[in-house]
C-alpha cells in the first residue's frame, strides 16, 4: 500500500477543517448549512487555508474558526 503524498494529506486536512468550520458556524449562528457553507467559502480564511505551502490546514479547526472570525 502506498503512503499518501503531501498533496493528498493537505487535501484531506483542508476538507476536514472546512467541514468543521461549517459545523461551528451552524452551532454559533443557527443558520442553514447552505448559509454556513457560503460564509466559510467566502471568508478571507479560505484562500489561505487552501494554500498548501502556507500549511494553515495543519491547525485545529477551532483555531481556524477563531481566526476566520477575526479577519
């Protein structure tokens, strides 16, 4: 079995962080999943999160959520 490469790991962790961010938005605001997804995907954090070289995706979703709310 092949070990996952850097890109695969980054994609997995980014997807996980995004799903957790959406959950946090729903829990905090009571909005719909569509509204939460729109908020996360349109946030300034999103571009930084998807930058594999910045490796922001290795941070905890809770930290990323706090960061998203600050910028």
